[in-house]
């Protein structure tokens, strides 16, 4: 009996050890993966950055249908990561031939976390078999883009937003709004994103947001990249197939959508305009590369639960449309890329066409007014007891205000390293000159521009830029870069390198050094030379006298007069105001 009793004790101890080990493993599993973070949103909570990354890493480690990628550090030192699901188990973009790649970017503004939680829910539901991702679709998810801002969680971040309890901060570690950083690419976040985006060349790009501004009935509003600046091939599929499918699909789910409500604190019933997203924005950047870009904008005043659900359903609808229209999407992008190679004319700036205004059915709230207790002025109140459904004016056409014919090639002097780095990040093909060369080129001179009085995302942005051209013979050096304008990425090349573009590198201050004159004169010595110049050049003398006659300030300013003549002398530096990027015809 003693032997049996001893044997039982040993067995019980062994069983206890086993169950203890199982319990520890279960608790660890619970800690890193199974705290039902996919349901946080239902209790007005949002997933933290660390919880999201642990969630995706855990799934990637155990399921060979998905994989995590690291694209380099962001400004806060954490890596930008990408989680990919592909039922075909292929994770090389070059090997993906007959699938649509959907890239979802979350948390560019971490105070707007709807996409972060919606994607966690979607991936969880896929894992348990509740959601089926079509074999024709590769789903790529950036769990959190602005990691820096996500780590600055607070319950006071978004003053007018209806949940969650805590959310991140809009600025990154350098206090940059990353949704203005795609062309200038100042942040490490943007550099990592550029590597990621160019590596995967997504067919559909979705940037998830929460909107502020007016009040209305919709939970989900949508920005689709401005139609007039898309290529004809992409725009045709967008307007005829993709947009109708998305709106219809969401309506069937009883989540009606409307275009992004582009008014701020005013009455939408008076009309609204389509949002124009230049390339500084995520969707505008994606449009340069012939993608189908979207921005989801859930409404800040709707409960967090409803907003996450709406984003979740939009992502499901997007996968359905990708599966349904795979041939149209692929064909349109191929045509668009091929067309960009031979395209001659490129538009740089756009303005809203107010002469041709359409209409759309809008469901909003009538506005009442009352006297403000703070200012004593009239303030508006959206009256929820007075809901309406009526057609409103909707201006969604934009007209180009200028255009440029592309050159055969551009030459970028190697001194402009920041510009060259950005071109390389975006996969632009370039050749280094093998020898010093003298070339005939078309050069720009900056004539006029306005500079913002206030800092804007780390820059003092130039606008309303005008330039004139000259033909000159310029010496180029071994190591300067030649960029031929025969690439499918021509839109990026032309729109960044032409000096008058709204988001060109000149507008973003990358070439500001040329705006400063370096060589000057001593007035007491140049005076005698100026007299001789006027004697020898009657036309210059006539122009000079005419300027004094019509400009009384100039007529009284001796330094301005001498400068006028100096800048028309052979001593004045030709490089002053000369844009350094050369056009080779």
C-alpha cells in the first residue's frame, strides 16, 4: 500500500507540474494575444501600439499565410512594420502576378484610431474563419504609421471626438503632421513609408481617418482621389465600377456613405466641394503612382463603436471589389503606367471649377442660431430634431491652371543631395554622368513667388511661383545625375522637379539657396562703371530713366538704382535665381 501511495503522490505532483506549465503558457498567451483586444472598441477603448504589434507578430509567427516586415526606424526609434496576408503564401511583390494588393495605412493621425482597431478585428475574424480574404487579394496592413504620436496617448487628445477613452497625438516625434510629409519626406517615418510603398506598389491604397467639422447623419464619408488628376484609364474604372460598388455595398450594410464633407463648422446644405489632395497628402502621393487611392473619414461625433464597425465594413467591401474587378484594376493600372511613359503634357496646379457644379443627395441637420455666451456673437447649432434629406450643390470638378511639356531628361547637380535621396527612395531611375560635360540646356529663372509668413510643417512654403526659361550652355560634372523622363513614375518626376508645381521641391524650400545673391559691389567704385554702361548702351539708359520716372521710391534710392544696373552688367552672377535642375530637350 505504501508503494502505491508513493506512486500516486508522484503522479499527482507530475500532473500538477504539467497543469501549472499549461496555465503559465495560457496566461502568457492571454497577455500577448488573447485579451480580446479585437473587442476593445465595443467598450470605447482603443488598442495600444504595443498591443497591436504583439497581436500581429503572434499571428505571423504561427500562420504561414501571413508575414511581418520591418522597413526601418521611425523618428521615435521604433520600426515601421507591415503585416501581410496572402492565402497564396507569396510575399514578394515581384512574384505576385494575378492578385490585387490592398495597402491599408492606419494611425497617420493616432488620435483617429478607427482603422487601427478595425484592422485588428478584421485579422482576428480572418483567423477564426469568420472573414474570408479572397485568394485574388493580398492584404497589407500598416498597424500604426505614426508610432511616435501613438505612444503619446491621452484622454484629452481630441477635444470634440466621441471616443475612445484614450487616443494618440496628431504630431510625430518631430511634431510633424505625417499627412503633409509625403513629398518633402522630412521624417524617418515618411522615409520608411516610401520604402514600403515602393516595394509593394499597391493597386488600392486606403488611409483611415476620423473627420472633424460640420455635423450630419453619416458615420462614414469618403475621399476618392480627385478624378480630374487621375489618368483616364484609372479614372474610368474608378467612376464606372469601383465607386459605385463601394457606395452600393456599404448601403446594403446600412452604412450609407457620402463624399467627404469639405466644410468646417458651416452648413453643408449650402453646398460643398470635393477635397483636392495634392501630393503632400497620402492619397495624392499614391495617385502619382497610378494607384486607386481612398481616404476613409468616419464622423467624430458618432460613437467609437459605430466608427470602427463602419471602417471594418469598408475594408471588407474593398476586398470584395478587388476580387470582383481584379481584371479591370490590373488593366487600368498597366495602361496608366504605359501612358505615363509616353505622356508629353503634365499639369502642375489645379483650381476648383465653380462654373460647373453638380448635386448630390445629402442627409444632414438644419441649423439654428443663438447668441454666444462667450463672444456675444451669433453661433450655429446643428438641430438633430430637424434632420433633412435633400439635394445640395456639389462642386467636384477641378481645372488645371498650368501645364508643362516634359523634357527628354533632367540633370540634377550632385550637390542637391536631399533631392537626389528622395528620388532614389521613390525608385526613380537615374544615371551618374561619367565625365565632366558641357551641355546645352533649358534653364529656369525664378521670377516671382510668395512665401508663407508662418511655419508650415517645418518649412516656409512657397506658392504662386512663376519662372521664365532661357537656353544656356552649362558645365556639368562627373557624378551629377541624369533622369530620363521616360519612366512610368513620370508624374512624380515632373511634379517634383518642375519649379512651379504646388508640391514641387522648390515649393518645399529644397532649393532656397539660389534665392540669395552671393557677389556684390562697392557703390563708390561701381558708380563710374555704371556711368560708362549707360553711355555705351542707349537702350539700358532709356529703360533706366523710364523706371525712375514711373517709380518714385526707386528714383530716391541710390542703392536700388546701382543694383538695377549691376544686375544688368556682365559681373552679375548668372546663377542667382537660376533653378539648378536642367531640362535637356
